[in-house]
C-alpha cells in the first residue's frame, strides 16, 4: 500500500464522489453522506476534505455549466482519479483481511 494517507472521513467522501458520478459536487456530496451517516455535516468539512484529496491527487475537479436554479453559479464537479480507485481497493482488501481474521 502506498504511503499516501487517507483518513476515514476522506475515504467516505471519496467513495461518495465515485457513487454520485456526474452529480459529485459539494452540496450533493454533503446530502448523500448525511443521509447515509444519519448525522449533520458542515459544508466546510466536506470542502476541506475535497481540497485535501485534490492536492493529494485523489480527485480532479472542473466547473459545470451555470444554471438558473443556482442563480448563475457554476458547480465544481469532482471525479476520482485512478490513484484514488487503486487506493480504495487496497484499503478494502486490508479491511477484508482484518475482518476475516476476527473469526
């Protein structure tokens, strides 16, 4: 496994980005995580995690089209990089092995 660290919250945000595909932008990521975790999250915590992971090379982002619903503001859409997918697969394998060792 690579030395690049991925915290628990970052892992959740990253998996959510992959699940949401073209709808992976800040507010929607927050909504999806809140629904699944059954807790309230701050927009700032989501944005901080997204920024950190983009700096680490796990995410790329680009602006979507402006919409009237958002008052002309464009959404920043996030996508996972191949490094992110590989890292998540490695994390999943380690966790699977650890859980299997409990029995």
